[in-house]
């Protein structure tokens, strides 16, 4: 059975990936959606033309990996697209955040993403695609967003290496590195009153980010940075020493 798997599928870009891939993919038989909020995914499923299987679990749960692997084996799955979208960040100084909050970002953004990927890889064949949600924060250390940016650097580095490893198998990996996106992300990120700052003025709509990510995946690009402003930011981080950029960012806050 040919399937699509999307994590963080209850809202934001995860839900948007489901909508756009649902319209694009005619040879897929089921969409498997993973997130904590069952009601949101049930409502999303009503919009999709493909049958939907829902996993209402936290991506950090070992039980999710076990049930997912068992179900993939049971139907002899052919995973055509995996969208590793689940993730979150919290704005503020690392010294002000609890150990649980900091490790939570590591667990969701890095550990869970890697676990889901390793469960799915044995069920992926030639021309399968993997989209990994990194961030433009991966290009530069981010004071007041230090752990989040570091986790996204992991996603970017891991994805680029994985793209080379899987190329002989004809499996294509795309790291998606958007800037701020107009989603519920900020509700959690700014929950303690700390602001994302001037960077919020560069927010994109999720529909545009997802459309560009899917185009890049079709073209077998290893990395995509949606939006002209973030493309410029990526070039800037390659040309200018990070210490200078950080000083300028400090003055803009």
C-alpha cells in the first residue's frame, strides 16, 4: 500500500502539507497523520479525498514508534512521502527556561524526528521523498532562541548528509528552512512574554511555504529556503562572519 506520513499534522504547516499533497498525489492510497490533537486531525480528514489513518500520540512516545512500525509491516507499506514536520521552540534566554523545556525541544525537534525517520526508511523505495522541517534559524546561532536554533542546525546537517546517503537508492531528502511562518508556532514560542522581535515582520503564509517546499522536493533539491528575504539571509550568513551579524541583530532588538 502506497502511503504518505505527516507528523505535526493537526495544524499549521503539517495540515497544509496534507491538503496540498492530497491534491497532488493521485497514486497514493492513504494518508497517515500523526499529532496529539485527534479532533483537529479528524476535521482535517474530512477535507481530504484520500482515506486517512490517525495516530493521536505525542511524537516522543516509544509506543508510537512501535505501533507505527507494526502497522507498516502489516500492510507491507510503500511510504512515498514522509513529512517530518513536528517541532516547536520557546523564545527566551536559555538560563530562564527549565531543564524540561530545553530538553523537550531536543526530544521533539531532534530525537523524535530521527526516530520517525528510522522507522519509515525500511519501507521507502526508489523515488520516495522525505521533507524535513528545519528553519532559517539553522543558518546562524540565535540568542533567546538558542536551543531551538541548535536543534534546527541538527535537522539541516542530518538531512543534507542523509540526502547523499540515500541518493544511490533513489530516495530524495529535502531540508525545508523557512523563516517565521504565520501559524500557531508563536503561541507556544512567546508564551512567557518574550518576543520573537523584528523577525516576525518577515512572516510568510504557510500555503506559500508548503508549496515551495513541495516544488523543491519534486526537483530533488537538498535544501530549500522559502521567501526572498530568507534566501537573502542565507546568503548573508555565508558571506559575513556570524559575530558581526549577531552584533547587528543585538542593536536591532
